[in-house]
């Protein structure tokens, strides 16, 4: 559930792509949150381009050298997570921020590392609560993400869409 008391969020690639595919990236950035994007992800993002995310107000961040060793440890513990994912996880952990991801493997790693993690439904709930999106528009956005091939959990998505359309 969305809580306005936790506004600092680190984005991973999957959440950026889902928001972009649904056409609600700019609307999401209207939330009263601070959004951060590790430089490694900014470099790898194609659609949306990392430079575009930065231009829209997302803060590009870099990890300090001493955190690279921790990323290596994470890489050994979670070999199925991408390097960019591990940078996002490490930044969220070091700075006690929320990690926003649609990646199940990264979510599992974040929970194991004690990092608060949320996904697209949490963001959609925040957009509804902030009166940035109507429930119907939020449901439509989620359906657009799914139509573009997002790997979101079917049961949770179906339930969210049902609630929004009631």
C-alpha cells in the first residue's frame, strides 16, 4: 500500500520501461516523491532513454567506490540479477530508500537484503491517491503494460484492474 511518508525511490530499468510503455512516466514523476536512477541504469536505458529520464526530473546517482565490493557480493548471492539491478538495490540499501521494480528476482533480492521494495501497482495506487490518475485510467495503464509484454504478476494485476473498474 502506498505511504506518502516514504517519498525517496530508486528506479530500476523494468519500472521505467513499464511506465514508458503505459504512457504514464511523466505523470508518475508528478508524485511528491524524489526519484533516483543509478548511472549504470541511465546508460543502459533505451526506451525511455536515461537522458530523457534525467531531463524529466529523475536524479542520476553514482555509487561510491566502497560500495562496489558490496555489489560484487550481491552478484555472487543473486547471479540472476543484472548489474544495473544490483546498483539500484545497493543505492536503495545504502541510502535507506524504496526500490521500485517490476523484476521478481530483484524484488526477492531486495527483501532478502532488508530493502523496502514496491512495484507498479503500488505506484498506480499512489497516482490514484494523488488524484493524478483516475482508477479507470490506472487500470487502462496496467493493461497497456501487460499488452507490451511486461512480466507482472497476473493474479495481482487482475485483482487491481477489477477493483479499479468497480
